[in-house]
């Protein structure tokens, strides 16, 4: 009996992308260390800059982190800049924001696309930067099976389409149902003013320069209706050698405000992407606390050295732990040595010489020839039969 394998439904560009965008995720109380008297006015700030779901920020990670820091009374501000991702993760984040009630505000800094727009619409209040965009479109998935399996998948996609419609209508109950369905089906990119007119946004704020966060240029180009202005922004980004985004030209001075923390986080993500260590973005943000440019640059250099040491020891999975702990390379080297020695597996030493260009051809064993064997046996038999 055929059974339909579990599958995931996405509300994003129809191609699984490698994580190559300026991806980072941060959640913190904006006034850590202040007195309790001011705690009730301290907002909890959450930045979702990157893909939503298994390749980026999962709903479970988001909800658990929020639960750990939420005091139940502080305002919660969630800043979005995402191309989308797993629809069910987006719906889970939508519902988590909705449960926070009136103290929750979503802020679209540049783009809340597909599953990102579903998540953002869960907030009680949605504020869009004047140059930001909201994008809505149909869900999709991939699957395999016989005709009956594919029919069932189509039915599930129809059901998830209705879930998307319900998420948007919960935010904008007065929106025309037929028009909303048309926009979702056609892949519609809404400006801040258009989203405001439809009721999907509550306020239009000041524009901010966050084009460096767009990332995933290849994914953006695969949407059917991506506005040319966004593609032009991607094309205008300065490129370093190898095609990676160049580091920010003017990093902020130490001791500045939240915007500088954002710029420093972007510096980390860009440098990590260039070095192939994007998995170290979050540990670096946690260990440096985005204090200042000098601290971040020193941490980046240290992280690259630690990564090389762990790879050489064939223990790359330890890199993030050591980076987050803020260890120096010498300390990491000592820990790796102790780990290898105590494992009881010893060291693998390859002492063979590299092959020479004039190395003699190896003699290959020949397979036995049945004809020759049969002829030799016949000859021996004939000799034995002679008088």
C-alpha cells in the first residue's frame, strides 16, 4: 500500500537555496541591566533577518528564546527582513506574536516576503518603513508518488492556501476576499502605502538603509514578480573578490546606538559568508555583544583561526562552542589535543610519499584464460594415456 511520505510546504521561491544571505537572528531585552523600576517600559527587541524555517530561523527556536526572556508585560518589537521560508514555521510565529496581544509590534525594515509576511501579520500592530515591501503568494512543495498521492498533496496545498488567506484576513478583516485571493495567486509585491491602504499595515515609518540585508539574490531573482527596484539594489551592492558582498565601508564608532549594532551584525554575517563560516554568525554575535568595531574584527579573526584548527583536528562540530566561549586559539589547540588523546582513537598519520610523475606503471594481475587451462589439461591427459 502506498503511503504519502511527510513533506514540507513552503511559501517562498520554488527552489531550495543554500544559506548565503546576510542571515542573523537576535533577541534581547533592550535595557539589560536597568533597574526594575524601568523594566515595565523596556521593549524586547527581536530581529529576524534571514530565512524562516529549517535553513534559518525556526519557529521552535524563536518561541523558546522569546519564552526565556519575556516577562509577560514588556512591549515586544519584532523587526523583519526575510525572503520567506517554511510556511508552517511562519504560521507558528504568526500565532506566537498574536498571543502577545497589544504589546506586540512587527516592524518591516526592508522586506517581509511570503512566509515572512504571514509571520509579520500576526502582530497586533505592523509598522513598515516607507521604502519596505510586503509580498504575498501561493504555497508550494515538492513530493513524489503515484497519481493518488499527488492528488492528496494538491488538496493539502489548497488547505494551506486557505490558512494563508486566514492569516492575512486576521490582520485586515475588512479586506475584499476576492481581491486578496487574486493578489496571493498572482504573487503581489506591496509597497508600504499599498499595505496600509489594504489594512495589512498600521503605520508607515521612516525609510532605513538596509539593502545589504536583502541577501539571497539568486532566490530574489527566481520570484516571478520581483520588483526591478529590489533587483537593482542587489546589483548595486559592492562586491568583494569572489563575488561576496563587500564589508560595510564605514562601520560605526564604538558606543553608538541600536543602528550601529545592526551594522556590526551585518559586518559579521558578510565576513562569515566570505570565509565560509556562516554557522558562526550567532556565536560571534553572542560573544562580542556587538560592542564595537575593534571587538568584532578581533573576534572574526579569532573565529577563522579556531575554525581552521577544528577542521584540521577533524572536529569541526566544536567550532561554534569554542567561538561562543571566546577562547583564544592556543586554548582551543590545547583542548583539541586533550580531546584527541583522551578519545583513545590515537592519531591518523599519513606518511606516504606523494605520487611521482614518472612513477612506474604497476603490474596488473591477469585473469585466468579458460581456453588455455582446458588445452593444458587435455595435453596432460593425452600424455598420460600413451603406452
